[in-house]
C-alpha cells in the first residue's frame, strides 16, 4: 500500500507549515524526541502513487496519510489503518515556533517559583507579579532573569486596596513567554491558580533551590515572626499545598477548621537540621508532548482515474516528524 502523505497534507516544518509536496531535501522538520521537540533534516524524498488513503480523526484535527503510515503511540509505532481507539503522540503545532528557554536550577530559580506561587499570575502566554514593595519586585525580576535568561524590568503601577478603599502605588514585573507560562503550570500540576496549585516539587532538587523557594514564598505570602523565635510564617487557603510544605520542613500543621479562613505553616530557621528534606529530581524543561485520542480512521479510495501521490521522507538524525502536531515516522 505504501507510506507517506498526500500532496496537500500539512507537515510541521521549522519556520511554519508546508504541504507535503513542497518538502525538499534539506528541509528541517519538527519531531518529538521523548518529551522534547527537536529538529530533524530531510535527506531524501520519495513519491509514489496510491489509490487509497486514511483520514485519521483525533481530538484535535483530522489529517490524511497512507493507510500503512506509521504513527507514534504509547505502545510503539502502529499503522494508520490500525490506529482507531488508540492515542497518538502530539504537540501543539502552533507553539513550535516559540523560543525555548534554558532554565537553570539554583537559588534564583527557587525564588522565582516561590514568589510566583505566592503572589504571581500565570497567564496564557505570560508570567507576572504585581506587589507594593519595590525591593520584592526587584528581587523577583533579578531572579527571573538569572533563572531563565528573559529580560525583566519593573513597571510602576497602581493597585486598589480593599482595606484603605483607594489605589496604592505598586510595581509590576511581567515577561511574555508561553514556554515559561506552560512550564510554571507543569511545575504546579497543571493549574496555576493559587487555591488549586500543587506544591512544585521541582524546587526539591537541592537545599539551595529549596531555600530560594522558601524566601520567595515568604516574601509573597508570609513574614518573619516578631518574637523571640527564629522563624517565619506563611499563610494560605491552599491546605494541600501547605501540608506538603510542612512535611518537607518537618513542621507541624493543623488546617484552620473555620471554613474560608486561611491556614498557617511556621518555618523554623533551623528546618534543614531536622533531616526531613529529601532531594528529588524533576525536569526543569517543559514537557512538550501529549497524547490525543484517535476517534476514528476512515479509509478513502480515489475518485476517478487520477491516483493520490504520496510523499515520504528519509530523515536524519531523528526518524520521526510531525503531521499537524501528530508524530509519524519515516519508513523502516
């Protein structure tokens, strides 16, 4: 039956999309290598005639390939004709052109994550922090830049005060990066809302990174206790988040039993001596791969005498390539 793509099927090429018939030797295609998107180069193009193709209907789009075209699934490569009721490896094709960041671990990364969890906002394609204290905003901007390489600066703004019933001067730090916004959502379990976010275990890489997280989180949602006790306190209504934090630092935690009232965790300056901190390794880079369900596969024969022209590619160094974001591969 042959493999390949019909002439007008879109292929994810570096720099945009291109119809299969317009992909040439030397073209760079997008591929998935595990959880990362990578480039692969076309070293050979083959065109064959066929009288049947398969329309693969997924949760995202419908794309057309040869019935024997190999597609990526959790169990390996399967022919398109056999892909019904399985799932395919997929990435968001419209996000392939965005800049990818090299995120560095360390104190600054921990501080950025902690402050964002406490007081930040994660939008669709941006991360921001609006606070009253200039020193806090300055530290946040510096740590964000050191951890991600993104330039960040302070902007003077005003923000309403419900207590004083008037606007107060403040400072905003905002960077536009869908990669960083998606990474933050990944760190906190998918939902970056302060009341639903999970504890970002990515900051448990080492004590230095975790110490940065504590400082950033306290600057946003806590303060130092003004008593004869070397400790700080953080306040939040997100009980599961605080429960995880308390377990990591060996602190006792009792949620506030009053509905709608925030709970507290006390952070001793000697938390590291308790021996409850256990380092964990979690990837800093964004997982750009997902799975989409194949709802149906419909075989379609040519109408009339003119056959389909199917284009297949020999690739290097990666054998896979993306068809409307779905992972396919070159012939064996």
